[in-house]
C-alpha cells in the first residue's frame, strides 16, 4: 500500500462530489416589480415628456414609457428624419417631431426629457436640459469622459432637477434580492468579485445595418458629429458609432457599465475604483474600429479585487460571482444561486498523509473525535436559488423616474451613482490605451497613470 494513498486532487474531487451529492437546492420564484394600473394614477398626476434620440434604445424607451400609466409623450427630437416617422409610429401622430432638441427644452408643456443619443452627445443634452428646468432620464454610460461626468454632476446639483441614469439593472428585481442577501452577509466577508459577458455575432459587436435612406438630406450629419473633428458623411459611423472612441466608449461604456452599475448596486457601493488595469485588443472584428472588442479589467475597490471580462469574440453567459468566507452568490440574468461554504475543514487535513503511520492514525482519531457531529446532529447543507424574469428591467426603471418627477423623491440611479459607474469604464479605457494601471485623482478630477 502506498504511503500516500490519496492525492490532493483526488481528495478535493471526492469532497466536492460528496458535498454536491448531499446538497439540495430550493427554488424560490421572485415576483416582478409592481407597477400600478392606469386607474390607480389620477389624471392630475399625468407626466408629459419629450424624447431626444429615437434610435435603437430610444425607440424601446419610448414604447415602454407610453405604455406606463399617467405618462404621455408630447414631442420627439432626432437628427435623422426616419426616426421622426418611427416616433410617430410608436407614440401616435399627435406628437411633434423636430431635428432641434432645444425646441423641446423651451416647451413649457413638457415636464421631463428622456435622452437616448450617442455617448458623445450626453453631456450637452443633459446640461442643456437641467439648465432649462427639465428633469431628465439620460442613458448610460452617463458620460463620454471623466471631465464630462464632473460637469454633469455639477449641473444636476446646481439645478436641483431630478436626474436618472439609464443602467436599468439597479431597478431589477434580481439585483434587488441579491443586494438584500449580500447586505445580510449571506457570503460572509466579501473577498473577490468576478463578472463576465461574451457575444459572438456581428450584431453583438455593433456591426449594425445602415438605414437604407440615410443621407445628408435625411440626416443633419454636421450636427450629429457634435464637437468631434468633422469627417465626410459616413452611414456606418452613424449606425456603428460605438466602435470609435470619438463617439462611443467601447465595450466598457456599452456593456461593462452595466456590470459595474449592477455590482455597485448589489454591494451598496457608490464610489470609483481606487486602481484599474485593463488589457485587451481588437481580436475578432478588425473592421476599422479603434475600440477593443475584447477587454479584461482588474479593479481594486478599496481592498476588494474585482475582475470583469467583456468579449465580443466568444459568447459566454452574463454572470457575477460574489465570493466570500461563507460561499458564493452567483447572479445571472434570471437567477440568484447561493453555494454555501462553511469555511472550515470538512475532513482531516490531507497534509497528515505526510506523517508517519502512528502519528497519522493518532491525528485522524483525534480529528474525528473533535469534529464529527453527534449522531442525529449532522448539519444540513442546503443551497437555494431565486428565479426571476430578467435583470434588464427597463419598465420599473422608467417608472421610478416618472414617479420621482411626480413626487420629487430620490431616483434609483442618480447622477453621482451614474458618474461613479461611468468613471470605472473611463478608467478601464484609459488603462487599455495607456498600457498602464490608472488611479482616480478626485482632487484634480483626473485619471492618473
Ligand atoms: N440601457 C441600455 O440597456 C442601453 C441599450 C442600448 C443603448 N443604450 C444607450 O442609449 C444611447 C443611444 O444608443 P442607441 O443604440 O439608441 O443609438 P442610435 O444611434 O441607434 O440612436 C441615437 C439617435 O440619436 C440621434 N441623435 C444624435 N445626436 C442628436 C442630437 N443632438 N439631437 C437629436 N437627436 C440626436 C441620432 O440621430 C440617432 O437616431 C447610448 O448612450 C447607448 O449607450 C442603452
């Protein structure tokens, strides 16, 4: 008989299989967020909104907003005329449609704005809206740069308007339940967070079809480019702006911001990371873009390492794993699963196989005497799993905004929260482009290497 009859790997595999076999899992259904029906909202509480940007996201926001009780669209603004037609198809022909968003800001009939323009336009529309006295729901990532974010936070604070940022995960039932479980210490002391998301198709990598009638006749291309150095008309840039840093913020601003916002919400965090290192490249869609399609970012949030991975070149599920001294809380789009761990040895230490026979036997005997449960007192190890609809809960997020407009109560995702989440993304991009770790210098409002 070998001196060491069981290897470390065999030992761990045996223990894992045994633990898995013993563990039972309870499934608990989560109710969707409750939104009142139309008769519960009096006509006097009607909120009238205008929408700026009726593209891929704006059209979805518009359709959802007009389906909410006591909410009415008055006007839409877009630089592309095709989206005037689309807005009327969704909200009815009675709405007005214009290329000039400032007409909506001057309209006294409009209480608030939904803004779903490309990232390079967020700051200007946001600042103009709050300065004109309008409340605003502004899409994520809140800002196109750290400096833009600071300006937006100041404008919101100075104006006192209601401002909601559009990372709707903070209004999801799934994330809300995970937040409750984490705050109750379900995983003990948090010591690591990981998250990832992968896609593997052209649409997932923003290779969108250009609208067939798009031209300088149907689109105000000059205004669309904003303050970015002008280039000749290019329909691909209009449709696929996320690929270029001049207009978008890459996978960081498009997708990482959802992971960061969800993580911050679930953990009750509201601060920028202390240090960020990001690597990646254009590894799958080398189509002229200047933003990476693969990006892996390592954050330090205080003492906690956070590792978030985005990949447009291979599909993987979207998942968070919160790891702590009492196990793992795994959160996906529709489930929350708890994998409990005691954090204690469940068997005599395999190190004892390095003891000579008599010492080993004595150690084993003593270990069992001290640790084996009395018959009938064996602990039950039960994991559980919550099942919900989806975490991308646009409806409750919009509803939360319109309720705040009515009641002047705080929103789910204010400008400071949006700024801190966006900063994490800008730091990730800065680290990627600078090829070095970066930190946030709050005093100067700058990302430093
Ligand atoms: N929360 C989410 O899940 C989610 C999902 C997708 C997109 N988004 C965000 O929504 C925003 C819009 O993205 P999209 O995919 O809908 O883009 P898009 O290109 O499909 O639509 C943007 C529209 O804004 C219009 N526009 C641009 N500048 C304008 C201006 N100055 N005045 C009026 N209209 C203007 C464009 O003509 C275009 O029709 C982005 O910030 C994006 O990150 C959020």
